[in-house]
């Protein structure tokens, strides 16, 4: 049953892309995958009362220095926003579609890139490596766009 449903979803995405445009096919894909993931995870779930526990901060967060917190904020904030912006523009310009459709695709990709990058930076313990990688990605995107 699942392979047939997957084939039908792929066919529907292809039809949406041909009929109304790739941006609507992307939205249809995200909605369909979200709905099927929700159905899959909630199938057979039993809801039980959860024992209340007081919220506590992780020990690592309490033991970090103020300098590390500020550096994390700078890397996860402005550096991530600039890198995501440059990568979005570079990726959208690579697509073989009209300029207005590139803007629409960029509007979908930009928040996703920011969210993924900030989650990756804040969950990793290697802040210096992540910052240098973001600088390298930003530099590569800038070189592609402006050279």
C-alpha cells in the first residue's frame, strides 16, 4: 500500500509542477510529507499522563562562559543570516527558471536554511569550526555571485 501511495504522491507532484509551477509543487510536497508523517507517527499512539518534572537547564549551559555565549550568538545570528542570504541567492540563480520564480523559491529556501544552520550551530560543541565553515560557504557564494 505504501509504495503505491508514494508513487501517486510523486505523480501528483510532477503534475503540479507541470501545470502550475515548481513553487506550488514544492508547497504540495511539504504539505503532503507533513501530513503523512503526522499520520504515521500518531498511528496507534496511546496518550498517557506525564509526570510533571521541574524544568532545569542543562549543566553545559550553566558552565559556559559569557564570552562563549556571546560568540555563539554572533555566529548563530548575523553570520548565519548573511550566509543563508548569499547561499539562497546563489542557489536561486542556478535554477533554470524565470526570475520571479527564483524569488519565490528563495523565499521558501531562506528561512529553512537559517533554521537548519542555527540548529546545527547551537547543537554542536565546535563553535570555531562552524564559524569558519560558515565564512567559507559565504565566501564561496559571494565569489560565485560577484565574480
